[in-house]
C-alpha cells in the first residue's frame, strides 16, 4: 500500500469541469475548510514534501488538483471552503464546480473530509457532509492538527464525530507528529479497492 502512495505524481489542475482528467479508474477526494491541512495530509500520505502546495495563506488551493497513484487511481485536492476574502463571483464558481464534481464524477469513490481536531463540525463542514450524502458518497473524516490537543480532548472529539450518522468513519491525524498516516492509507485503499499485496505490510484492525 505504502509504495502505491509513494509513487504519487501530479497530473493536472482543473479550473473548470471540462478540464478534469478522463472519468476512468477510481479516485478519492479531499475536502475541508481553508487552511485545515488538506495539502499537508496529501503530502504526508505520499511522502512528498512539495507535491501539493502548502501555505500559511488560507485559500491557496483554488482549483482542483489531481495526483496519480499507480496507473488507475487518483487523489484529488479540492479547493478549501470558508475563506472569507474570496470575491463572491469566485465562490459561486467554485461551489458550482464542486457540486457538479460530486454529482457527476463516476470515478469518485469517496470523500475524505478534513476537519480541525480543535473545532470540528463547523456549519460549512456540515454543508459539505450534506453535499456528500446527497451525492451518495461515503465520508471518512480526518481530524487533523491533533498534535494541538491533549489525549483526552482528542478522544472526546473522536467520540463526538462517531455519533454523526453521515460519517462512515473518523480518525485522528497530525502531519506534524505523523499520526494516522497508515490508517488513512488503509481507508483510502479500501475506498479505491486497491488490493493489498499478500504479506506486504501488517494487517490492520478495521477502522471504526
Ligand atoms: N500543528 C499542525 N499544523 C498543521 C498540520 N497540518 C497542516 N498544518 C499547517 O496548517 C497550515 C495549512 O496547511 P495546508 O496544507 O496548506 O492547508 P490546506 O487545507 O491545503 O489550505 P488551503 O489549500 O489554503 O485551503 C500550514 O501552515 C501547515 O503547516 C498539523 O497536523 N499540525
Ligand atoms: Mg491546499
């Protein structure tokens, strides 16, 4: 599994629906509020420091970025939502593109919604969950920046999220402390149905 992720390569950046790569194979998309660490999570998964661009300036990822992993799978970095200083026209453009992508993209197998472990489930996160549910996509929630939380606060956040019916599974993550990388690779692998290489890597308990 790890080697598939490490083979990741940038494919293209789409500003419009007609710029998406051909709708074949299988892909998993990363959504979340601006600055929550979507690009950082993709870099941690693929072990490429500079694959997806990381910034301290929120709202940096304003397009849909596609990365190949292996010959038929892709990771998709969606534009962050909730960044206030974006012109209304642009917001409308991106929410239209996002909704169409979620509704029409056949290759899309599931969504990884990244939330800040310190304050998860904002109104916009809930909107994203509704969109995913309406489009029929399974959602795995990643509580990122868990390095900023105590153990007990992290456990409380996990428990709260597990009560949400629209969420299939949830985990803690930290790109800084490298927490949760293997767990997330396994979840994405099962969404994409990447076969495990027999004997390659240890077996994991199912994600709850
Ligand atoms: N403490 C901590 N900081 C993190 C973690 N992950 C990311 N960051 C920081 O959060 C900031 C935003 O990270 P990005 O990966 O650019 O976030 P993004 O969601 O892709 O942002 P946009 O593309 O602008 O929407 C950067 O300063 C990162 O260094 C983490 O696990 N812990
Ligand atoms: Mg980004």
